[in-house]
C-alpha cells in the first residue's frame, strides 16, 4: 500500500509512516527557511499536519515529496506575511477589523454552552478522553500519551480530529464554514476556559499530574473578568457533567482498601540532598493478576508542598514495604518534612525495572515489569523506544540488572538461586588466562540499553552521522531503527576525539555547560545524570541473563539464526549490513541483539585483555592498563558467517584501537545506580 493510500484509509497509521519516512528530508528543507533547529522542527510538524489534512487533494501523478515541499513553502510564506502584518501594526498603521476576528467575538458572545457540551458528548470515546485529559486536566500531549500507553502522534491525531469535529458543529451554528481556522482555535480556547472548574473535580484521581491541578485552575480563573467571566462560567457549568462521565473511563482507583503508609523519610544529609522514603503498600499492585498501580507523593516543608510522581523515582506500588530515593530541592531537611502518598491504577506497572529517557526533553522516569517478560518486550519493542523521525517520540529504554541481593525480581530467579553471583566466562572455549569463569555478586543496580543506540536516537542528540552505508552509491541512506555504527570509542566519550592520544577507560566523561560535545556529553547534559558505556563485565552479565552456557540460549548453534544476525541473514539491497534492532528474539531479560547484528563497545582497555581477569576490580570498574590505547568490544555481528559460530559466544571479546570506526561496531547506553 502506498503512503497516500495508507493516510487516506488509516490516518493515524499513515501519519506515523509519513513521519518515519520523510522527517529527515523535510527537516533538511526546513533548515533552509528557518534560523534555528527549533523553528525548523515546528515548520516540519505543521507541514505533516497539513499534508494529512490535504491528502485528498494530492494528484497521484505529481512527486509526493515535491508536493509536500510546496506545502511547506506555502506555510513558510504565510508566516512571513503574518509577521509582516504584525510589524505594520507595530509601526502604527491602522487596519480595519478582520471578518474572522468579528466572528470570533460573536461566538464568544453568543455561543450556547449546550452546543459545545453536546458536541463533546458525541465524540468517539478515545477522542473525548483526549479532549478531557489535555484541555480539562491540562496534561501535556506527550505525558497524556504515556499515561494511555499510545504513541504521542496517535494522541495528537485524536485531539486534531476532535477539534475538527467540534469546529464543524460550531461552524453550523455560525453559518460561516469558511472560518474553519478561527473556529478550530476558538474551540480550543473555549475548552481551556471551561477546564478551570472541571480540573479540580477529576485531576486528583488521574495519574500523570506532577503539579497541583488546583493551582492551574486558580491561575486560569483569575485571568477572566467581567462579561468574559460570565460566559466562561456558563460553559463551565454546562460541561461539568461531561467531565464526570469521562473521568469514569480513566484509571482512577487501586485495589480494594488501598493504602500507603510512610514509615520514614531519611535524608542523606550532610552529604547530599537525597531522601530515602520507606513506605508500606496494601491493596496495591498485583502483577501476577495484571493489576498495575502507581504512586503520587506530596511533601510539605517550609510552608511549601512539593508533588511528584512515583514513576520519576522508580517507586513500586507492589504490596509490601519498599524504599525509594527522592532528590529533594535545595533547602529541604527531612526532619522538618511531612509526606503523604496516594495510590491509583495505571496501564503500566510501577517499579524501576525499566529506565526511560526522553531524548526530546531529557526527562527520565521508570516503569515496572509487566506480569510477564514477554509483555514488557512487546511494549518496548516499538517505534517510540527505538527512535523514529518524529519530534514527539524519541526515547531510550534501559533494562535493570538488580544488585545480586535482589535477583528474585528477575524472570528467571529460580535459575539464579543456586548460584553465588551473576555468571561470566567460558573456560571450555577460552583460556582461563583470558576470561576466566567468575560470579559477580554485585552490590548496585545497573541499567543497560535494551537495544543498541539507533540512527534516529543518535541523530536526535548529535545530528547527522557519516554512517558506513551513507555513501553516494547506496540508497535509502537513513534508516531510523538501524544501530548507529562507524563511531569510535573516542567519538562517543572523549572530549578530544581523534586528537586524544590516550583517554583512560577509568576517566569520567567531562561535563559540558551547554548541549554540545559527544553523544554521552549531550545525553548527560540533557538528563542531569551520568550515562556511559558498560564495562565488559556488565555487558556479559546482561548478555548471559544468568546462562552458564556458550550462548545465552544454550551451547549449540541451532538457535543462532533466531537470536543473531549473521552474514547469511543480513543482506539488504545486495549489501551486507546490520538489521534493524529488535528483529530477532530477546534473551531471558528482554535484551535484544546481544550476540549478533553489531558488536558493542565496552569501557575496558583491550591492551590488557590477555590478563583481563586479574585486572578487574569489580563489575563496575573497567580493566585498565597504564598506557593502553585499545578498547574492548563484545558480541558477534552481521559481518561473520554462522560458520564462525564462536564469534557469537557470550564470553568472546575483541580489541581494537579507540579510534576504530567499524561498520559492524555500535554501542549501548549504561547507567550505574548510586
């Protein structure tokens, strides 16, 4: 099916495909018109919206990209004309009132609130829910989409359809259908005004609100006076019933007799402003039965209330006693605090099994494991977590490997019960002097990317990258879900690039004061956390997922094609290249492409690989020589044939120069919890 047919038959799916295929090309074009990347991104988003609205006018014989380009140029030209008119007004010239402005004023004066109420009641359930969450609860589009577990583009499309429907209803009332643009804006304005009173009714029962909805309601109400206030109140009253009915469709309550008791809040003072919250949950989340809950915390200190969601600190709502750590604002002293917590049901389990990083905003939050690992795999093996061309959705997802004492939280905990630490090494196939068997009883949680970093994720932070197959003789140069490669160890974490004669694996990545530098510098700046490559031990622990066999699936090569990408199954356009991430089966902990597709850079110094076992300090400190310039990478790749089966073994490690940019070498993001 062509993209045009898909947009016409299924607008939501078509819009998603449109962004995936044309985001990069249109962004390149937009940068010719705009002064900065932010304006260009806005222009591209508006172009996509107009393309979807105008798809029925597309002439099949014209070039689709050229048609979209004309739409973009028209939008840009209209922006220039609008700015020109605004400048004329500022210069003092007189302009007659615009007919559309008169229409807008007339609707404000005369609209019957029952028309708007009836129209909202007639919306499809998904669109009505989108309207209530975004306008009445003031939940941002991206956050609302996360709460409902739908792509951001899908939620935005529902809002658009709802506004078009409501505008049509008001258009019938005004008898001026040509004023559709003003009507759509007016619908949004009316709903925003109406939301002030309604938000207090249902927001406290709706997950995902970090700030006080009452404060938002007060700020909206205080801006309306006189006749506008009277009209606004009329709309509010008419819509209260809708809000109450819609709230029933949102996740509101936990299990029977839910409760959260705060046992203690202890600050790690004077060392830092981290506060450990010990709490007990009853009637909460029961993953085995598919009941998922979240927590909302409220802290009162120094006359100020601080609200935050449990998902921002990885707080679990499982029944029992837990401890979560909150990074408190400056000036908070736990001894002077009072804290409360409330439970609510959600579509996504609480906990800290997964760490999510929004590459657009730098926001970080946590989610728990579903009732089964397979369910979690299905959630995260999607566009939103592998990176797309969309400005709305571009996230990294990392899976937790808990400290050894908490191994019972893993899906195959029974297998681990008889061990005394996470297994690494393979003495059968490799000399013990190279990589001797060892069990690591880790004392900290750590996270590793579920996937290798993809092209679109790298592009989001660092812009275009000269990837191996991005050459003139090749086609389809940008493929969002392919792992980024041809990046050297120094490219990713050294502030000196190829000019670094030696940048020790044990050296910390220097902080930056702005969104500049290499991939990890930009990621750390944006999130305020410290991400890096995994050590060789961390990587192998994640690869094996508790297995003591040659490969994480066993000791035979029969399953190799199901879990790994090799030369036999990597051909694309007549060229051997990596496959899109997540196309093969994951290991027992939900990590993909761990033993195949592309190899993975690790922190360790490969110069000491012949004696790496004796140079390890712990699982989190990379092996390092005094003056080595080679680095470790692990795992097989598409460049090997299945006949070279030992290249895919879990214990295998290879070394190369820190400046090496291989066409089959990529990287994952890792994070060590404090």
